[in-house]
C-alpha cells in the first residue's frame, strides 16, 4: 500500500525561522435529501451475471474473486467485517441499501474495499467505517467509479484515488478522517470528477497532491473540517506540481473544527476555506465560501523540507505522470534546504466569500533570498468576487483577471503567512477519528436490486458554465 509522507511539520518550523470476515446484521437507515449528481457517466450495457452475497457466496471477497468482466456483485443488508481487495476488472460491487450494507473494519482492518491496478471497477451504495486506513481506495486504476458511498471513522482517507485516471466520485459522504474525506492524487491529466459529495469532520475536506488536468470538483459541500478544499504540491509524491483543477459551484463553510482528527498538514491549514497550497493554474469560480477563522480563498506557498527535487520548469508542466524525472533529479547537495512551491497562475473569479478572520481573498509568498518571487510576481488574478477584505488590500485592483492592474502596492496589508504557521493547533490523539460523529442516514441508490450495472467507461465532462453560485443553506 502506498503511504504518503508529509514533511510539512519540520518545514513549518524552518519556514518560520527563515521568516522570523463474519457477516452479521445491519442497522436501520433511511433516505437523505441531497440532490443527485449532475455529472453523467458513460458505460456499456451491463449484461453480465449477478452474484449475490451472502446467497451465492458468504463473503464479499469470495464473490469478487469469482466475478468475471461485466458481472454485478450484489450485497444484501448486513455488517461485513472484511477488507476486500479487488483485482477483477470491469465489475460493479453494489449494496442493496447504502445505510444497511456496512463494511466494518472494527479499527483492526486496513481498507474497506481496495481496488489494485485494476480498471473499470464501480463500487456503489454501501458504507465503510472503522478502518485504520481508508474506506474505499483505488490505486493504479483507470475508469474508477464511486457512487452513493458513505465512509466514516477511517484512519487515513474516506474515499481515496491515487495514480488513478478517468474516474468519478459522486453522491457520497466522507467524514471523520485525519487526512481527508476525499482525495485524488498523483495524476495528470486526471480526467476525473467529484460531484455532489459532502465532506465533514475531517482534517481536510478535500486533499489533492500533484493532481489536476480535467479534474473537476463541483456542486459539493465542505463543512466542519479543519480546512476545506486544499490542492497542493510537493516532491514527496510524483507528478508535481498540482495543477489545473476546476473548483466550481461548491459550498465551503465553517472549516475551523479544532475537534476534528488531523495530520500535520490539516493542523497547518486549519481555518481556511479553499487553500491553494503551491497548486498552480487552477480555476476557482462561483463558490460560496464563508465563516473561516483565517482566509476564505487563498493562494499560498507550500514549503517542503528534505525535498527530492526542485520545482520543475514550466516547459515540463504538460509531461504525463508516467514520464518521471528520476533520471534528471539534481544531486542532493543541489537541492535547497526548503523548496518553495508557490501558488501561481490561479484565477479566482465570481465567488461569494465572507466572514473570514484574516481576509476573504488572499495571495502571498515569502522570499527565501534576494531572487525569490514576490506576491506581485505570482500571476494570481481575482475578478468579480463578492467579498469584504483581501490581503494584499485592493487585491482585485492589483491583480484583475482581465486588463492591467492599477499599479498599487502589493505589500500593503499583505497576508501574514506566519499566522498560517505559528498559530498551529495542538495535535489531537491519533485515535481521534474513532470518536467522530456518526453521520445521518444518507440517500440510497434507487432500484439497487434491479438497476443495470454497465461497465464504467469514464466521466463525461461537466457543463461548468451552467453552474451557479450556490444558495446559502438554512442550517
């Protein structure tokens, strides 16, 4: 299993110094009230066989191992204490009821369902809880689909896609994970969509390291996490930097939860709505972002200590992930003590941002030496946003997305990055995730027993232009 190694904690200190299988019964559950995803998925006819659990096979693992291309593994209500590995391509694994088909790791097993180097696997309409790593996990996969899933109280991520392409995550909930409720990482171009999900009570609502390119995060809610939506960069994973994400039409609010579980990066990022941590060339548009202790939407650097590479030149940004820089890595002595991944080229437009403690909109960096970039050099632009405060002051006048800026002072009322580092919350116990809130029953998939199970061929590109700023929820 791939394990991510965060170096932020040590980097933060240096940065501050520089700047100064049994089956049982399921529980009852009902339908929720969330709307369906607007993203369509393309697929085949779904003409395979149906394999029933536990009628045909007592365990999910046995059923998955017996399945062939095009088959549907249909799981009856119950609690399944399993860690399922999937290596059969082009199958669908579906629960009959999202709230009553429960995979329970009992805080002993690693992953609920893990899809390993296998393509075309759909997992839908079930719950995974109490795993020490992840609820649902695709790695090395193409054409992955997660739909009507609930993942909560898992020790790493809720729903996790790594080095995976052409995927869709929709109508799902991720809650109570120390890292993130949802994660897509190490892919370019990812060709992936996250649509109509809810992420709450996590360290991060969304985390995406070195991912982007036709990657859409739309129509979703990120609330009550330590921090909301955090795309980022770093050489501790391949395919750097993170770039070209489209984040549109989301509701992001009250991500200040100091009672949530957290890894180091979540502690550093706490109190921010949409935080572009060294991620570049992103489109952040028509989101509703409010009530954050620090910033609503901010583009900030990611300082990486003990990096394995320097920031690649712009000429390499279109290089596919499989074409790594292993043969071109600089000698260890040629890599600075801190590699600063600046957030550059981001367009923040048409958002409604309010109630931020430091600034509703922000852009900033810190010079590590006389040749470092300044805030004026970052090429982040801001236009047509509804907001009250910005850092630097008059940010839309300084850096509009069309035309020239007003020539003002980027240093006036600039973003104090030390606040993002030095006022770090204390780390919670590692088992904090085990006591996070149990979510309400969620909307279950319609006609789960009879709906076709087409082989998933990938997401259709969403109509981003049709997405409007969300209406503020009443609760």
